C-alpha cells in the first residue's frame, strides 16, 4: 500500500525534487477549495491541512493543474490525501 502511494505521488509530482514554498502550498489549497470533493475533506480536517507538514508538502508539490484536468489523477490525489489523513488520525 505504501509503495503504491509513493508511486502515485511521484507520478502526480512529475519528478519534482524541490520543497514547495508556503505561497505555492497556500495557492494550491485555495484552488482545491473550489473543488466540491475537497470542500468536505477540508472542513472535516482543516487543522491537518493548515498545520501538518506532510499533507501540506503533498499539496504544494503536486502539479495541481495537471491533476485537476484528469479524472484519473484527481481520484489518485484524493486517495493519497485520504490515506495521509487516516494515517495522521491514528
């Protein structure tokens, strides 16, 4: 399961190897908040999205324009976020 998540992240990031800036992370969160599926997730786990470094890294590192254009990539990204949230809640 973890290897699948890592593989998905590498695909979604497009091989990115730099840490995303806070500006990029916040911009991506703002853009995601326009997505209906993310609104519910964000409202339920707002603290994690605003404070958890791993979740924020994933949101900032992803090529969000690419993800949101593809239903397949969007589903993968949703799964990654859900998995990280579930991991953090345990």
